[in-house]
């Protein structure tokens, strides 16, 4: 019997990607059950709002920490925790779909540890940009800045691939250009939302990180610095 018969027709998801997806959607399912009165009793209706108040990233809180030089853990965790709280099931689902698509490709090429670095550091980068560049009292929630970081890593992979064959590297940025165009269109139709700043910063963070965490990336960067 051929060895090919033992191969799966579809490559399995890297476990770390599947685990993150389960966590994100699991939290959303809990919120949905609470909203519908299927879990937690009457108080469960407010679970999502309580989570937003406790775990969303707040530019105002960041300003307070910066001005007072105090960095309590309960607020520092917001740099990471906001990526796991969403406004609705649809919001969480879209994040989950991007996570599965982009995360699979990034984790398979970069490895699980580098994938996690890109996901979480991109989320932190998006939150910092949201706080520093804007003065928006609306809290930042949702995993889009983190998954945009994965898009940044994927763009880096395309950028390197196009470079290796002498093609126009600008083509690697087609996906992010399309996504930001969609966000602009939705903003014009339904009102401007400043989340795009965090998304774009997450993308830039993921792209920049890829120079370090991609296979051989640190060695290439070090060699280039020595050459210069």
C-alpha cells in the first residue's frame, strides 16, 4: 500500500492555533449562554459587560498609569486580555476565521513559539498605538490587532518569496491594502471607528517581528548589520 494513503487529505491545524481558537470561541459561547439565560442565572446577562470593564484595553487607564508611574497588574493584563473579549458572536467568529487561516500558515512556517510571539506582541503593539496616537475614551476590545499581526507575518512570507524570484515585492501588501480599504468603506457607510489604528499597528508589529522570529531571521538581520 502506498504511503500516500496514510496521509491526511487536509493538513491538521497546529495545536497552538487550534487552542487559541477554542479559547476565543469558548469565551464567546459562555457569553452567549449567559445572555440567553442558559447558564449563570440572571446575573449572567451582564457577563460580557463585566468582562469589557475588567479586561478591555482603555486609553484613559493607560494615560493614568503613564502620568502616575504606576503599573498595576490588573491593568497591565489588559494589553493582552482585550484580544479575547468581543462585542458579539459575529465579531468573535470573524477573528476566529482569520486566526485559523493566517495562524495555520504562520505557525507551520515560523513554529509555535514564534506564532505566539507574533500574536501577543502584535496585540500589545496595537493597544499602544491606540493609546498613544489617539485620545479615544472608547475601550479597545477584540482580537483583530493580534490577527492583523499574523497577516503582517504572512505578508512578510510573501515579501520574502517574491524577493527570491525577483518579482515586485509590493504585491505582498495586496491583502492588507484590501482589508484596510474594506474598513474605510465600512467607516464611511456606518461611521468612523478608530479601531483601524490598532489593527494597522498590529499589522506593522507582526511584519517587523517577522524579521526576528522567522526561521533564520535573526541570523539574516545580524549578518546585515555586520555587513553594514
